């Protein structure tokens, strides 16, 4: 019997966080048997493989490990999980997520009850209980710059617009796009929209993908009534200022993917209207 929900955990060289994520999934899904877990291990290591194949083999009899020898990046990793998945609903998680009871099934139930919605995401929390930014409006060209110089008045206004802090984020609502750390779609929607664009290595593929949902007449929805904890590190934002691209590899990835995103989609910040 095929599972109702496929949970895809994208891992990269941190077996301790993978272990914590899987434990939280185990505890949050007690009594449920309608799901499978898929761990996609970028730059695979024996330690992470051991966590998946030995420590949790009895906990998750439906656990599939997808090892990737090199660091294939976020986009290719998520797509590899989609290819391995068998469920009707597909939840993609970063390995630094800690699950909470009920969240997984609330997201699936919402998609099932709202066929015009294609992509949903929960509230993401810091470990002190405060809410992270995880739902956004689409980028303008200068948004990339204002995110790195937030103290200027113009930057503050743009960041408020971009992060939707001018909206009531306590309410379930449509948003332009959702942070790729945690989102769920359906197999029906995936067939309509297609896989994530692997020309975007690590960043902006979640933005681009959400744009394609809107272009295909499927809404993107933020559901703050359920939550997940997220250990969120701004690895692309370092301490070198304007010289950051010279010293920080993830900054270079971010800027390169930004260039590819704008080259593909133009400078449009408006939500697409289906053809």
C-alpha cells in the first residue's frame, strides 16, 4: 500500500542534526502509519548513512536513503527526494528542522481540502519560540542588496515589504513564496508544475518554484496555526561586507543564483497571473 505522505529530509554533512530531525518526526507521528521517510544525503558520509540505516531502521520501516556522492545542492537534492517518493503529499524538510505533533497531517489535510492550493508551509520558529520570516513577497532587483544593508531607511521599507511584516502573519493567507526549509505539495500539483529548476543550485529555486505555481493557477499558502522549529543560520551573510563574495562560498552561490533567477524571470515583483 502506497503511503499518503512522503517526508523528504535533505541532509548535508551533519549526522547529529539528521538524528535530531528523525527523532522529532518519530515523536510527532506516534500512532500514524500513513507516511514514509526519505533522507537525501548530499555529499554522503558513513555517519549519516549509519543514522538512517541502523539507528532508525526499527523506528521507520519505510525509511529510504538516497545517497548523493557530491554536494548536489538544495534543488537537485529535493528533486531526488521527489523522484523517490511514493506518497500523494510530499513534504520537503531541511535536516535542521524539529517537527511538532500534528503539523505534517494538518498540511496534508489542508491541501486535500483546497484543490486550488498547490503549495503550503507552516510557521517556522526559533528555539526560543519566536517566529522566523518564512513567507515572502517576490524579490525586486534591489531586495538582494537591501537584505545585506538593513539599517538604511529605504532598506527597512523594502525588507518590511519583502518579509510581509506589514501583514498579520497570525492568519492563514496566500503569499508569494515560502522558504524552502519546509513546504508541502501534492503529487497532482507537482505533475502540473514540474520539478524545481536545477539551474538554480541552492538559492532562489524555492522562489522560482512558487512563481510557477502561481503561473499554473495554484495558490501558495502560509499556515501559521501549525509550526516547526528551525535552526536557521544565515550562512550567506557574513562579516566581510562588500568583500563577502571573495571569502564566503555561500555568498557566491546566493549571488550567482540571484543572477540566474532574474535572468529567467525578469525584474517582475508582481504575483504572476495564469495564462
